[in-house]
């Protein structure tokens, strides 16, 4: 078991997870993994059709892709502080600007050396391609639940509000592969319980995830 001194020294030597030089080493593999995940979801969708599980898997994938996108935006942009110094935008500022589209705050692209900027553009191209792969799946779900865009905005807002530094936490493999699923579920369930948006998608999702913990929801499964 590590001592506090050893743990503190290790912590002080760690890089800032908001730094693009770190995130660029992880993002390509994360995007590739999500692309493969979408292939699996589409295969299941074609085999089983529209059901609770396919919707849950697709929504979790969508949220992950948006978190990856926001993480890239945070590490490649700066905002001016009150004393006119450039600093990384907060997670909420990034969310408001690039997902909720509720702010006109100025974001300044960071001036990277050519090698880093080339990597930035490469990752952006990967994300654009991944988004194109996601669109047909979203359309399939929307045929049954209506528009997903506003619903997922509400859910991602809830997720960020209950998870400080989530755009850094996604680089923790345990959090990203397991804990994040529960956090996304909780965001959907909170949106449903508190009636944050009128959307059949929220109830359709939440009924399934809550059925694992409460028998009263099992009768609502279709």
C-alpha cells in the first residue's frame, strides 16, 4: 500500500489532464473504440429492432461521443479570465458553448506548433466521421421517440452538473468503461423524475435501467 508521501509525489508529477499533449495520446483510440461500439449497436439493432436495450446502448454511446468532443474543445481553446489572462475554459463553459449553445462567450483557439495542430485536425476529422456514423442510428430511434437532440442536451447537462471534471475523468479507464454508464443512467432518471423535459425517450430509457433495482418498473417494459 502506497504511503501518503508516495501518493502525493506521484500526484504532483502527473500532467494536467486538460493539456492537449496528453489528451491527443488518448482521444484517437477512444474514438476508434466508439466507432466499433456503434457497429455492434447497429448489428444488434438490425437483428432485434427497436427495444429498450438498443436505445440505452445508443444513448450511452452518444453521450460518450459528446464528452470526447467537449474534451477536445476544452483542451484546444482558451477563454479570458477577469484579469485578461488566457486559461482553459471550465467544463460548464465548454458545455454551454458547444452543446447547449447558450452562450456567446469568446473562445480562442490555442496557437499550437504545427505538429500539435496537425494532430488536432486529425482528431477533429475522426470525430466528424464518427458523428456521421452515428446519425443513421439516431434517425432510427427518432422514428419511435421523436427528436433526440434536446433530450440529450438535458441529459448531458445533468451529467456534467453531478460530475465535476468529467471531461478529465473520462481518461480514467475504470470510470469510462463502468462508472460512466451508471452516471448516464442517473442523469436520465433525474430528468424523468424531475420532469425536466417532455420526451418519451427519457421514460423509455429510465424504465429499463430502473428495472434492475425496482420490480415496479418491470411491468412497463415492452
